[in-house]
C-alpha cells in the first residue's frame, strides 16, 4: 500500500509560485510541497543535460518528502527533462509515481484562443530551442502557426525583483517588438515561462491592441483537476489537508521575503541542501 503524500510543485526559482497559486486555489483540499531550486536558477540558459540532472535531482527530493505526484511548474524543465524522467527514470525508480509538466496542458487548449491562427510564445532560450511548443501545438492544432521569442533577461529581472524599473520595461518592449516583427497578425501570446506572469502588467502596456495574453497557471490547474478526476488511483495517493510547505535550495530569508510578496501571504520555507 502506497503512503499518501502531498502534491509536489517544482520550479527553478520563484516562477512556479504563479502555478502553485492557481493549483492550490483550484484544488485546495490537498497538501502541497513547493520546491524552488533558487541556488541554481536560471535553468533557461543551461544545457539539456544540466537541466535534466538538476530537475531529476529535485524531483527525487520531492519523492523523499512523500510526494507521489510532482508537477514541473517550469517550462524549461518540462521541455528538457520531463520526457526522460517519464520514460527512463520513473519505470526504474517507482512506476507508481507521476511527474507532469506544463507544456502539454497549454498546447492542448491554445487553439481556442486564436482567431488568426497565429500564436506567439515568449519563453526562455532553453524552451525556445527545444521547439517543444511548436511540436506540441502542432499535434493538437496543425493549422496554427507558432512564433517564438526567447527573452533571456526576464527571469533574472523577476528573480532579482527588478521588474518595475525603466530598464526592465526597455527589455520587455524590445523582445515583444521582435516577436511581432515575425508576424504582426499574432493575436494570442503565451507566457511560456512561469516567471513571466509577474511581468504581465508591464507586458500588457506594450502589446498591440486586441492581443490576448495567456498565463499558464489556470490552464495547468484545470488540467491537473481533470487528470486527478480521471485517475482515482493517483488521487487516492494525494493526502488531504491544508499543509503548504516550502523548500528552497537557496537562502531562506530571501525566499520567504520574495515568495510572500509573490503569493500575497506569509511564507516560511526550509532550506534543502542538494
Ligand atoms: N520558470 C522557468 C520556466 O517556466 C524557467 C526559469 C529559468 O530558470 O530560466 O521556464
């Protein structure tokens, strides 16, 4: 008999809190553990091998904290590590555990949001070069054209809480201009990095009129609710309660301060040394 445990939510840093927030709101009945690998953020500039190694290491730590289900609330990890973990690692480690990502839940609904059939993807360099969004969206909506823009400075701006500065606005505008130069008919833009919703207000100022901005949090939360509805075996492995634990591989005071700001409620984390 499998021991029940909390749902694990993982990101390279603070960005996954934007997904955590929506999941907890949608499914408040479960216990949750959040792990941010703040000591090694950003992942977006790292190689496939490194992102995979870091991600699998963190997922195993969440398993050791009794999580039977882990959500990679990180597009870069979903793009570069999820498939290997699902196909190679889980069958050997423990086939009853599950690891889910954020790209598929986004790709499978995105066609509903575009009229022109032209979708923009704003993401880290790692997610863009993996082509995961192009491949996944094409599976569900072969007629939708996908235009990608890597925004390498946006994660550091969020992690360092520097996003309300004029410098941040300059780089955000520059990357958006570059995306729309690829096709001005894009009518739907996906924030395909879980850090980016924190920049949404600034992004909106520079978006052409009528363009929809899509954050993943709600989409991922809906998809997880649906997944648990369909998988009663896994649902039974998720403990019920109101425990919300936070772990960071970085410095606790800094995590607590920024995570409290992002979530709008006090956070007390524990350091997890890798
Ligand atoms: N938040 C992560 C994502 O969704 C990546 C940030 C990073 O570590 O570069 O892609």
